[in-house]
C-alpha cells in the first residue's frame, strides 16, 4: 500500500491536513470523500518529495501558464470558489511543475493565505509580474479580469518567442550544415594535399600555407584549441558577471548592425507590454517600475534606466520625463508616453507603442528569413571556393613544373 498526504475541507469549512494509506490514489480519494471531506490536494509522499525538487527548480512553459490563467478566470467568473478552482486546475494540469506548485498554492489559500502570497512562494512558476498583477486584482476585487490580462500577456510573450525561434531555426540548421562541410574539407581533404605538397617540396602560396596551418591546428591540436576556447568562455563569463562587463556586453550587442536594433526592439516591446498590463490591472506606476526592474535584472542598461526612472517618479516627475532623461529609449517612445499622460490614456498609448514594436519585430523576421538563405549560400560557397583555390594553386604550379 502507498501513503498519501492530503489537505481536505469538512462540511463546516474547516481545513485539515494528514496522511492516509491506500492501494492507489482513487481509493484514497474515495475513503476521504466517504467521510464527507472536500479534497483540496492529495499526493503520494514519494511524488511530494520529488515534486518538491521539481516545483522549486522546474520552470513552467508559457503555454501552460496561459492555459492556467484563462481557465482560472473562466472558473471564477462561473462562480466556482477559488480553492476548488485551483484544486481542479492543479489535478488536471499536464505540467508536473505547475501541478506541484498548484497543490501547494491550494493548501496555502485554503488555510487563509492570499493568492498572491501563495504564488510568491513559487518564483520559478510565477514571476514578479504574476504576483503583482494578482495582488492588484485581489485588492481591487477584479481577480478574474486581471487573470484574463495575465493570460493575454503570457500569450503575447509566447507568440513573440515562437516567432524569434522560428526566425532563427532555419539559419541555425543551415549554418550547422555549412560549418560541417567546411570542417570536412579542412580536416579530411586539406591534409591529403598537404602531404603531397611536402613530398614535392613545392613553395606554397600564402593562402595555401594559411589554410594548411588552420588544418594542422584542427587535426593535431584540437584538445588544446577546445581548452583555450573553454578558458576564454569562462573568462568572458567572469568578466560579464561584473557591472562593467555586463554594460560592455549589452552595448556590443546593441551595436551589431541590424541584429542590435532587433534585440533592442524586443526588449522595448517587452517593457511596454509589461508596463501597460501592470498599469491596466491597477498596479501603481512606481510599483510597476519595480516589477520591471526584476524583469530586466539581467540587462544592466535597462536596469539602470528603470532605477533612474523609479527615483524620478518617486520624487514627483512623470514617467515620460523620467525615461527621456536617461536617453536610452527612442524619442518616439518617450514622446508618445508624454502624449498618453497628457490625455490621461497612458495604458492605451503603451498598447499602441507595443503593437508598433511587435510589427517592427515581425517585419525584421520576415525580411531576415527572405535574405538569410542567399547570403549564407553565397558566403559558404565563397569560403569553400577559397579553400578549393588554396588547394589547387600549388597543383597548377606542380603541373607547370612537370610541363617544363
């Protein structure tokens, strides 16, 4: 028999927890229901122990969070009590991490804890945006509406992620195959010709000598090369963990032609979408900026922008003035935010701006997919051509010598 831990509610509404032994979960549920208990959560001790590891460290896919937010809003709008709704969604979730987290959230809420406080205990599942929005919804008595907004927000972020992954998948595959072809030429073909050239003691052209040096490094010193690259990787990681290193890394990324603007547009879109969702849900601007600081904790440039803006807003300045002062965001953003504040429609203006940047991202991904294939084909073809030329230049020289 297995041992199951449970949390139940009796006919008087009192909550209790305990453990029961049964052959399986269905038998345990039947035994508890026979006593007149309403089951809030039930799990085997083994799964609870392993779930504790998964729940603490396992993140949850955005699509699962979208489904959870939308279904919870629907159940609450339909009059289902919060604890029962959480229990139902937890039991039927396809995500193990979310399933465990909701079991714990259900226990906490059933014992009187506010929903946002219960969610706060599971940061890998529910980030600061979730906690802040749910808090605003609970305090404003509009939890179902806020959950719909959370679902829309998560859905838009999932859609954006999918577009970026789709845009990068094909070039990534093409690049991998192309590098494989180049390595085959350099590692397998070039050494054969290098031995032939050595046997004839022919003077090699600079291009051929350079290609043979690269081939020798890859064939005879691969371990040293890998160790050197790993050392550089760790050194770069150590440097970029410092404030100066992080700033340099992000400034380098933003300065890459085309790609830098693309990355910056993605970050701006996320900031605008998050900010509009927070403000529409009743979160104060100051608290919304604090939440954004957590969202952009790994980007020193945006983190500084938000820290500076938070200090200015706290001292009475408008958010558009605060953002403009940092000179990090484009003038379009700060000017439209200013107009939104003047007209009292800041959330609407933020939605308009985020839609504009989504379109910018869409345009880039469409153009990128259209031009990357011919560029890579020509580029890889040119590299292969250079290697072939480097190999055959001495061959031509040897044939001329043989003719004489």
